[in-house]
C-alpha cells in the first residue's frame, strides 16, 4: 500500500515539489506525454490558480520514492459534462506491473466528487485498467485542430 501526498487549492505543493511532479509526469508518461508547459498548466488548474475550478494531485510514494502521480481537474460543467477529468496518471517504469496504477486510480476515484471522464489513446494499454474499473466508452471524440498541437 502506498503512502499518499495530496495537493489541492487548499494545500498546494511547494515550488520544488511542483517541479518534481511536472518532471515526473513528463518522464513517465512515455509516448503519451505532453510538454512540461502543458503539464504545468494542468497542475496549475488542479490547484485552482487563475480562478480555475481546481481539482487535486495525488502522489503515491513507497519508502519516500514517488511511484506514481494522478492529476484530476474539476470541469465546472457538472450539469452536462462529468464533474471531473482525469488529466494524467503515470507510474514510474520500475514500479509498473505491481498493481500501483490500479491502487492510484482507486484512490483518485474515491477522492473525486462526482463523475469522472478521461481520454485514452486506442493503443494505450492503460485503457484495459480503466475498463476494469468501470469506465465505459460512450462517445467517439472528434477534434478540429487549428494549428495547435
């Protein structure tokens, strides 16, 4: 069982912790990673900065070492979109295959108030974990990209 650190608008991480969270996610999201800037924006949103609805960051540790991190953002649109979006979950490569991703997801689901949505690439093996935890594929996502990535 992991030890948890929970960060939210009422308990933000120190600057060095914040940098480590961003670096951890950028490193361990592998081919599904975003830029450090994009990850930093999601972290800032979870912390309720710039009048955003907030959310939380869940960091799982074993013997003081970060095993995995989850970022959940509140959508602020609960009457027509799920209350929360799971933006990121990453587990350190050396801890994968030991059930930590599942443990982190279960803890994040317990902590989130209301429904949760997430986006997962078709070739991401984590989608099987999400399905086992009860996530369903209700819609096909479509995007109109206007030069931004």
